[in-house]
C-alpha cells in the first residue's frame, strides 16, 4: 500500500495490521514499555511536513486504527526536529477555486484529530505553522521542544486560518496575542508559547519525544473508559456555559460509578496497593 494505494486498501491494512502497515507520509508504531502508546510521526521531510491531503488522510486512518486498538491508551503525534509541520500544503492549495473548496468541503476530514476519544499529545519540535499549529491545537496536550516556533502566517498568503486557528488559539492564549499572531503572521517561540498557555511543558529538543511518550504511558496506565470521560468533560469547557459544563461533569462523574474501574481505583487506594484497571 506504499504509494498510490486506494483508500479502502489502506484502511483495511491499517485495521488488520496497524504495526506493519507502510504509509507514504507518516511512520506509525506502538511505543512505551507496554506498547500502549500509539505513535504517529509526520514524515514528509522535503516539504517540512506540509500537510498535503494524502498525509492528513493517513493520519486519520492511523487514528482510526489506534482508536480501535484495545492496547492503546494514548496517542502521540510528532514531526521531525526541524518541523512539526509547516502548514497545509501551499502548492496543493495554490490553484484551488472557491467552488472546489466549498463544494468538496476542503479540509473537513482534518477534524478527525479532534474527535478521537483517546487522549492525544502533540510533541512539537521546530516549525508548527498555519495548519501545523492548528493540528497541534487539535490535540489534547502540547509539549514543545526548546526550538519550537508556533505561528498562524496565513495572512501573509492572503488567507486566514481554516482548521480552527482563530478559535483554538484565541481560547489558548487570549485575544490580544491571538489577534497579533493572526494579523501579523509573527511567530512565538517555545518559552512564549509556554508562558501564554499554548503548551504545557518545554523540553530539550532530543528529550521531547520520549517525554511525550512517558506522558502517554502515564495516561495509558489509567482506565481508558474513565480517561475518555475526563477528556469529554474538559473539552466541554470550550463549548458550554459554566452551568451546563458543571452539569455535564456531574453526570459523567456519576457515570464513573457505573464502571468496575472506579470501584477498583478506590478499593486499591483503601487496600494500599496499585490499581489494576480493566477498562470496564
Ligand atoms: C508546501 C512547503 C511548505 C508548505 C515549506 N514547504 N512549507 N511546501 N507547503 N506549507 C517546502 C518549501 O517549498 C521547500 O520545498 C521546503 O519545504 C523547505 O522550505 P524552505 O522554505 O526552503 O525552508 P526555510 O527557508 O528553512 O523556511 C522554512 C519556513 C518556510 C519558514 C517554514 O518554508 C515557510 O514559510 N513555509 C510556509 C509556512 C506557511 O505559510 N504555513 C502556512 C500555510 S497555509 P522546495 O521544494 O520548494 O524547495 C495553511 C493554511 C491552513 O496552513 C488552513 C487550514 C489548514
């Protein structure tokens, strides 16, 4: 399925043989001591991981496979030391018409990243620009390498962010910095990204990926069922009023009492032992 494989073939291969499947634009593995962290590395180095249609489709298939994989409890998406991703593919977009974009719902499938139930960590080294920054922001946690640079430079190309940049960046860093970045195209570095709340931790370049996998292992050691509820509840904070969000949280909290894992977690605490979650 390496080169111009049809989507169905690729999907079938991914579903039946995720670890062995050869993709064209990404590297897909399971990492961590217990192989419970799904790992996706964007791998289009000549174009600084520009997110062409084929690459984003492959990311979607890999996410489908990890979502269906009972061993996987968290997912890491990363790029190279030089670039997480330098944006949507400008060469692919250059001659597109409005009719093609609107009629074909251009970029709609990118949304798959933000609908995954399992927690997703973006490990960002180098450039995360335009769609690259938006891809990172679709993830649940962003870790950055010391040399990372984040930006929404679409304005310099005569367009605007189209995969959530104006919305997620504003929620993450506040109006003034988001406006400044979107209107000037200026980038911010890893320290500023941390200070503004866009990323939660900054690591030396060569430690970033292993730290992200470690974080994924920590998450994967918890109940997958309950992690999905926690993720749903936090994400609701971006959609709902405080009263609605608190009500949803309470319902999900109550729902954890329907799981074996909640009973196991509290029993393990009382018995002074480590909990063993069964995702039930
Ligand atoms: C296609 C890209 C690309 C992109 C880099 N390349 N970014 N190709 N789409 N977004 C290609 C270059 O054409 C070049 O290939 C190779 O990658 C190396 O890039 P250079 O420019 O030679 O490298 P450098 O001088 O180090 O500059 C790095 C850079 C610059 C600052 C990241 O490449 C750059 O400004 N890229 C564009 C960033 C950007 O505007 N992103 C937003 C895209 S719009 P060749 O073969 O030509 O030498 C977007 C819209 C999102 O994301 C809307 C919804 C998703």
